[in-house]
């Protein structure tokens, strides 16, 4: 799998720092962006604790925009 990933990485022009392990981080982050529950993401990654999963998930502009939109809706609903 490592060899195949290295070939794909080179073909795509991705930085050498990108690894198969990077895919786990991307997977977790994309699931979080799609509002998948953190406990489910933790289970999918096989983590025993949510703290470990938090390391794998990264906040992105999409996460922030969706959070701001949710807060705006909540604020508007309470007025």
C-alpha cells in the first residue's frame, strides 16, 4: 500500500510529506465536515478514546462556515 501511495503521490504532484497516514486524518476531517458524530468517527478509526480522535480531526473553513451559519440560525430563532 505504501508503494502504491508513493506512486500516486508522485503522479499527483503531492508533497513528500503526504503519507498513507495522512489519509486517515483526511478521512476523519471529511467525516467531521459532513457532521458525522465524533464518537462514530472514533469508532471507524478504531480509537479507544475521543482524545485520540480529536488529534485526527482538523477544523477547516467549511467547519467554521457551517458553525457560523448554525449560530446565526439559532440567534435568529431566539429573537
